[in-house]
C-alpha cells in the first residue's frame, strides 16, 4: 500500500470508531438532561457496550498493522522513509493516534466494559446522593471506582506516581513533580492577595446578585451572550442539567448546558459564558479531520483555558459589561435599574471564600482545585481511604479557605467528576486559568482594538483569533508547543498572578507590587 | 454445550446487539426532538455505523452456529431432540430469532449501511420539504429510497409481489392477497356509513375545538391523561416533535412525543392518548427477556391496535369524557365552560373528509390508509414513478374522500413514513383498527365494570388487562395466534364495522342494520 493509501485507510477506519464514541456521548448527554430516572440501569449497559466496541475496534489488528507500517509500535518513532515524505499534520496524526493506541492497547476489553458501566451507574447515584446530602449512599460506588482507577493506572504504567498515569489522560505530559511547585508558588501568591482583600475597606454588594431573577429570563440572557460570542445555535443547543457541561459529537453538533437558580444571577450567567468557551473550541475544530486526533482538543487544560478566558478575562471585565450591563438592566429593571455599573462590576468580582468551586471567584477558585488535587493524589496513591473523604475534605477547605462546609452536598459531593471516574482532571482547571491569562494577553497584543470591540459587544474578533490560533489545529501541537507557538513562552503562572493583582488591587484598592501587569 | 448453556449464550450474545439498536433509536429520537439542524449530516453517518454494526454482529458466525445447534437454518425447524426439551417461550425465542436472522442474512452489510444513511438524510429533507411545501426538494431522496426498498425486496425474496417482502417486515405473514379483499369489504362498508352521515341532519360543532387553547395547558392535559392511563413517567417522557411518535430503548425508557397547535385541540390530545397506547405496550414488555424477541412487540398491527384502542375505543367514548370533560372544562373555562358534554362528545367524533390522516376521524381514517396502500403498492411494483406521486395522490384523495388537497404539505408530503423507507407500514394502521375493536370487545367481556371504571377515570383495569393479555408475551405468539388466544377468533372486520355503525348511527341518528353491535 502506498503511504497515502495507508493514511487514507487509517482515517477511514477511525471514522466509524468515532461514530460509536459520538453515540456514547449522546447517551451520556441524554442521561444528564432528559433520560427518565428508570432508564438508568440499562443506560449503563448500553454505554458499556458502545465504549467497549469502540475500544475493541481501535486496538484491532487492522489499525495495529496500519500504524506499524508507519512507525515503531513500541516507541512511536516514524520509520525513516516517512519522516520526509509526510507533512506536519500527517505526522501529528500518526503521533497522536499511536499515543492513543498504545494506551488503549494496555487496557483489557473487559476492564473498559466494567469501568464504563460503573461510571454511568456511579454518576446516577451521585446525583441522588448530592440531592439528599448522603455520602454513604455514594460511598460503595466511589470505592469501586477508585479501585478501578488505581487498576487502570497499573495497566497504563507510570513513573513516580500512579496519579501521573491518570493525569496524563487529561493533560498529556503533566506530572505531579511539575504541579507541586507550580501550585505551591500559586498558593503563596493567592494567599498574599487574599490577605490584602480581607483587609480592604471595599465591600462589594453581593446581595444585588441574590435578588429574585426570573429563571427563563436568566437563561434567555445567557443565550444572548452565547450568540454574541459566536456560538452557533445551528450547530449547538443550550439545555439545563444538574452540573453544567459541554459535549460534542462533531463540530456540527456541540451542546452546552447550564443550571439556573432564581436567587443566584451569576450561576447561570457565568456557566453559559464558561460552557460557551468550551463550545466555541469544539465548534472550531476542523471538520475535514473528523475522526482523527487533528479534530480533537489538545488537552483538558487547553480546553479549560478557552472556558476560563471567556468567563473571566472577558465575562468579568469592565469592557464586557460596558455593552452588556445596559442590556441586563433592561431585562431586570426592578433589580438592577438603579444599580450603577461599577457596583455591579464589583459585585460579580467579589472575592470571598465560599463552598462551591464552580461559583467561586477567580482567585479562590484555584484554592478549591488544590484541595481536590491533594485529596485525589492521596486517594490514588493509597494514603487516604474513600470513607474518610468527607472529613478530610472539610479539614482541607478549612485550612485553605478558613470555612467549613455545612453539608457534604456543599462539600465533598458537590462535583460530578469523581463519579465519572475523572481522577486527575481537576488540576487541568488551574492549568486552564494559567493558559488563559497567557493567551488573552497575546490576543490583546495581536488585536489592538480588542477591549474597545468587547466594549461594543463585538466578541467576534476574539473568537476569530482563538479559532485561528488554537481551535483549528486540533492535536497537531502539544499544549506546550501550542503555547510556545502562540505566546512565544513556556507555561508560567506570572501573567495570571500579575493580572489578578492588577485587577483586584484596583477593585479593592490595595497597593500592587507588579509594574508589568496588563490592564483589562 | 448443553441446551441450556447454548440458549443462555445466545441471549448473552443478543444483548449487546440490542444495546447498539437502542443507541441508534436514541440518536433517531434526538434527531426528531432536540438535534441542532447542522448536526444532520454526521447523524446519518453515526446511524449508519450503528445499524451496520448491529447487523454484522447479528449475522455473525457465532449466532449462526448457536442457531444451527437448535434448528435447521434453511427452514427454521427445531431439531427433534429440542422439540420436547425446550419450553414454549424458548421455542418461540428460537423461532423468532431465526426469522430475524434468516432475513438479515440476506442483506449485505454495505446495503444496510447505505439504506440507514439514506433514511436518516431523507427524513431530514422531508421535514424541510413539508415545511416549505416543496415536493421537488424531497423527490431525489425519495427516488433513491424507493430504489433501495425495491432492492431490499429482491434481496429478501417474495411470492407474488415485492411489496409482500416489505409488508412482512412490519406485519409478519400479511400479504397483498389478504389485504385486497379485506380492504375492499371495509371500503364498501365505510362508504355506506359515510353516505348515511352525509345525509344526516346532525351537525357537530367542530369550531368548538378550533378556538384558541393555550399550548402549554394542552400538553399538561395530555400528560394528565397519560398518567391516568398508567403510562409511567419514571420510565418515560413526553416531548414535542414534527410528527408524533413513540420510541423505546428498553421497557424502562419508553418515550412518546406529541405536537400541539393553538387552534386544534384534538391534535395534541389524541396524539398523547394514541402514543400513550404505544408507550404502554413498550413499557409492558417483559424486562427479563430484554434483547430477545420475547421482549419485542409482535407486529406493527398489534402495536397500532394498542394506540387505536386507547385513542378511539377509550378516548372518543362517552365513558371517558364523563370523567375527563369536567377536568378539561376547568382548564379551559372560557372555551368550554358553557359547552354541554354531549356537544363536545359530538364534536370530537365528527365524521368528515379531511386532508390529514393523523387528524382524521375513526371512519375516514381507513380511507386514507387505502390511498397510501394502493400508491405504495404501485410504486414498489414499479407501475408508478415517484415524480408522479403528488398528482396520483390528489386524484386518489378525491376519489376516496371527494376533496382535493390544497398543497402537497397537506397531501403527499404529510407523513414521515416514506422518508424513513417505511413502505408497507401503512396497512398496519387499518389492521390495528380491526385488532383494536376485537380486543376491546373482549376486554369489555372480561372486565364487567369496565365502562363504569373508565367513567370514573380509572383506566388501570384496562391497562392491566392489556399488560396481561397482550404486552407481557412479547413475540411468543404471532399476531394471528395472539388474537385467537385472547378473543377466540381469527381476524375479521365485522366488530370494527358494527361498532362504527352502532356509534355513528346513534350520533348521527341513522338506522343501523346490525343488531349485534356492542354499545360503548
């Protein structure tokens, strides 16, 4: 077979496997949005069948032979004759397919089946447990999942810590050894800023945001912002779910969800903007490469950089609200008609320790992540038993944030992730924040009129820039390569910290130490 | 392998195949309810992959070998040693699995893939064509589908007519030779009754039903009726779609849809009751046999008997409205508060030629079916070209009903079926009407207080009777066997005709010829 024919053959073989994964993703989306309660048990079976089939087809001898014709299966190194013959995208396609293949190959089909079934069931039990504030209900499921995830790490193999094997599933190349010092620096800086803020005389009027806001109007406003962001409703939709999320079956069908509470205006609003950022990434992946890694997101950290960039760098900026605040006042005249823009801006940027990660401010958000990182590291490394999680959780939240959750529903049960078997996922949120700060600075350099455009409600230049610099490349570059390519720098927490200091120094009126920070 | 082990093995192999079909059914449901418009092309690919995989796994050597260990693959006859060893359900399971297997075996995998993709695409084009009243838009898709369905008939093989091969997909054992005389008798009787009604001085006040009725309240009322019918919302849901339908992924997840128009009260109401009848059947199938024919409906005719029984024998009866009319008046006091029950009852039972099948009265409904039967027979037998369909449609509607559709949207484009490749499906509606009349008579015999219970809004005795006599058997009996078992009779149009004559003779005040008809 010629090089070209083999490559076409590989792509053609990957397509139907992706269809199975798409179908599984729809079954999961349905499970969290519309599935009747009674359908849960069979749904777990259906998902297990689909994912097992996708796995089995992916590790098939056919794909193995096709890959082997291009590269050394044990190292992933291209055979010499292909190094010059293949263009950069094709080389990346092979590199990343091999990466996925060699990982999948280590997992027995029966294990994939069991893990998928357990995840679907555990997610359903978690919904119930959170609703009824009953950790004990969820405990057996979580114990089984932890056992399976530790087993998975053993199958996959790792250096230093089994946690690295799981982390690598979400952020290829990231390690505990890299995260520990990064998080330590970040924590120190965040605590320093938090101390400034605690001593500040400025008191944002948070109660403005907890008046009664009609839920339908809230969702409609979220939809309006999504449209301005360039989220394409011909290729997407917005639904409600217990935990906001984004799912994609193809760049032409990318769905976001939000949740809405009458007395919590930021919840629905920032969930929409956040998930919209994710949605734009998925809608911006190249259709022509569908089914291959070139149409897949690089990593969860990069994915999260898109959501956090929109949520925080844009959605919590003065520029953004110059345009949108009058619109919001029109929708809620009784609640906001008399509230000055600056007061609203201060309220949505209030920094205060709180219980729920997804509702946390830009600053303390990362402390929530560190708590989770430390806990899941201990769980996966076997130092911490699952039954002790509530106690350890509460102790750590007190240590990091100085408050104690009043219930497990507002504590250890609040996040869906562990119920989905997603251990090693949380650190990508903080990585996303750091990436976002670096990327947004670069966008401001590359697009001189950006703040002004945002102030006029014109978010499309930014969307276009992200499409061009990030989305359209799929997995052609690694996260580190992309960052270097776009910003000329390696990952550093400095821009993120400087931006926080500049922003909150201004808002809370404390002296800033940094002179290089970039105004928003 | 022992007999029992082989049978367990067969069931275990069928399970995951059913999961694939469930997933495909969810993708189809989503396509008709929530899928964003742009996701249509990839959805067709995903469906084609799932159905092709399900097909390939079903005709696998493993299933072939398992079946061959029980029966003669060319005739389906059980090997002598199994005839006494296996109980009746197991024999039925093998008989029906063999039936499906030997049919599937005749279809090449590439054909299944192409047909599935074309159906998904054609369905989407049909939605657009109907909306814009543009038959030409739909024509190329329909032409391809007709070609594929004629090809399918050739693959499957048939006696007398290729149409028989397709009919058999929906109503096993039914033939053109059986339907022609049945429909001829029925037509003659229906025309006779219609003439009586045309000459009647009674004029139902149909305009009562086309006042403005709030759409949300209409859907809520539909939901109320569904709950009374015993439709389990823990194992189902009600959504909106262009064409009402029921879909099932498992007895624990059975979904119905309706449509709603502000100035057409019967449309949403009777769609809910109709689909609820289907839904009860699917929810009533035995969970323990999931994945096998023993947990599948017998035929579309029997399925339709359930929906029509609820819609007409119950939902258009005086007894039903004794309980529900006061409730409906409470919801719509301005529209119905002053309208006597009898006037309402007359209005919902008005017989009049109309354009839309699903909105047609009990009597003319079957004339709509005959038009479709004749047309699709001619198309599949090659006597009629697809491009001539609108003209032929209008001519036949005029011949049967004396009216001419003002547009193709209200004519040849009104039904989803052909866009789904469902040729041979329509006759099962009329068969369903005939089955329904026979079954409902039997229920009245078996449940002496039935009319009274219905009059008190207690629909559960009827639901329980249907669960017991029809639903729980799956495909253990053929349609003919079930009918014989439950009613002691073979299929006959007499009860249906007698019931219509009795009912409409009473309503339209014409003398009835039948003395055996049964009061409702």
